[in-house]
């Protein structure tokens, strides 16, 4: 059995989910139609966790509603077993557990490299890792946030951000073990293969 999952940079994931789930439109009903995107995000944070008054990291408490990724990875049950530890130590133990259970954690921002690494471990072909990007919004000038807002998001994403940083470094270690030049060459080959694959699909449809 081979266990794998994917992590995305926490701030970009939060903002993507915020828009995709329609929270920006919902917050306009509270903040007003003329509010900036940054103000809408802050309204969401304030209404979701009004009791938070300090944004120092590591947090002493967390608002569960704003960080679904750790829950998906098993944090809720795991945290019970380490409840007597300080928050940083709890997260350290959580990452050790994930590291032990996960054979590979892929990174969204490096998805092509991640998939090529997965291909090596699974002894797959290029056709086994082809993917089609959907619902990609890209960067928009009207959806910018301040550094203060970014700090608040990272507060709520503390566990997720720690895991993301750890497994970003772990992915680099996987790449080094296989061979950086080899992975680089295969990523270029994969991208060429993927473009040709979908060009063929478009022509046959």
C-alpha cells in the first residue's frame, strides 16, 4: 500500500476556497457592496472567530472552522492524544505522525515534479499521471490582501502551514534521492507528453 496526498500553499488555498465557496459574495451582505476583497476576507475572519484578539504565532487556540486541511489529515482525533503538550509540540508530533504514515506528500505548486516522483515510486508510465487543470482562476488584481490579513490567515493555518513547509522540503529530498537532473528531464518530457495528449484529444472530439 502506498499512501499519498497533496498540500497547497495555505494562503492561496484559503483565498481560493473563500471565492469558490461564495464567501466573498456572502460577506458583501455584512460588509457592503463597496468593500475591498481584503475587507471581505477580514469580515469573514471576524464573524467566524470573533473571540480571537491576538494574532501571535504559534496560536494558543485555533478556530476549527477556518482550517479544514488538518482535520482531513486526522488532526481532530490525534490532538486528543497530545492535549497535554504545548501547541508547537502538538504540531511537531502531528507532523512526525504524518511523515511516518505518508509515503509521499505532493505539493500543488510543484505538481508536475510531484507526479513524476510518484510515477517513479509506482513504476508508472507518463500516461498514468496526465491531468487536466480545471477551475483555475489565476491571479486577479482585484483580489489582493494586506500583510496583516495574510498574518491572520497564517494564524488559522498554523498547522497546515507547518505541514506544508515540512513536506515541501520532504519533496525536495525525494527529488534529490531520485536525481535532480533526472526529475528535471522527465518533467520537461511529461509536459511535452501532456500537451500532445490533449492536442490529440481536442482533434478527436
